[in-house]
C-alpha cells in the first residue's frame, strides 16, 4: 500500500480527473512493482479518458497538475500519459504526457505495456488487459536492444551527463533490467537490478552509492566522488552495453 502522502495525492488526482470521465487509471513502475520509495520514486501513471484528448482537454489537465503541484509535496513526481480506448493499441504513437512540470508527447513503450500486463496496478476502472494488447516477445526484445544501443550507448559518450545522480542511477539499473529481460524474458524491480549489478561487473562502490541514496542516506556526494563515480560508471556501461547488444542484436532481428 502507498504511504499516506502518496495515497492522498492519488486520491486528489483521480478526483480531479473525474470531470473528464476516465475509463481507467493505472500505475506502473515502482508503485506497481512493489519497490516504491515515497519522496524518492516517481509516480508513473497511465490514464485512459473516454473522449479524445483535444486542446481544451490538455488545458484542463495542465490546470489540474499545476494546482496539485502547489498543494501536494509529491505532485512534482507524478507523471501521467493520457490515452483513449481507441488509441491504446497504438504501440508506435505518442501520447500527451505530463512530466517534469510540463506537457510533452511520449510513447507508451513495450516495456511499460508489458509492466501493465505483468503487474500493473488498477487505481480506477478496467484492468490493462481489457484495453492494451499483449506485447509480443520479439517486440519487447527488439525495443530493449534498441534502447540500449541507440539511447544509452551514445549517452555514455557524453561525460557531463554522468556527474548527475539520475543518469548514474537510471543508466546502471536500466542495463541490469535489460540484461534480465533479454536473458530470461522477465521484468525486474530496481531493487532486484541493484542486487544483480555486482555480478554483471558493475563497480561495487557505485552500486552501494545508488542503494544508499535510494534506500538510506541522502547525503549529497562530494565533488571528488561525483567525478570518480562518473568515470567508473561510464567505463562499466560502455563495455557492458556493447557486449549486451552484440549478444542479442542478431537474435532480435532473426
């Protein structure tokens, strides 16, 4: 069960959506997968609205999110994509999404769609299986390889990114999760990913740093450690991603 502040935010968010007649509201990510850490984890949601998301609807949604951001401490971490029953099968399309204080368009990726089927949490309305088609194994694997090759590997070559906690955390955890998905066909939590990372060759001090900030002490790292952590992480991920892609790219094409 979510903690008090999270539960209150979700209740208020759903109440704010009711004038738009939501068919469903689902959680994925950490909240659904059992590894949610209040005030540290994002709230990853999918809302399915009955009517098409027109410009007037988007303006209503912006007002809702902005109002919550002034009244609820956790609202900045609430991210939500807006679908309609007729668009949920559109794996290749992008949807209006509120994230990081603004509206953008994002796809609902094969990983997110698989999460919804595997352990999506129904906060309102019908379950994901009623509206979202299953994700074929080949589509999931191809997406994971492409994400590692085309997004994460080029990012490793941009040193400035890796002095930031978020890049170190997501880069290493996403690699571990990708490895398990491609090897076993499973989706795993961030906690499971952190437990597996040392065995995948990740620097133990980097894994400990991520775990400490996620589950324990939130002390800001020193500049010296931040610089060293960036070098360690990039050295690990560059080699690791190259090996993972080489091992699986031909298989997904086949």
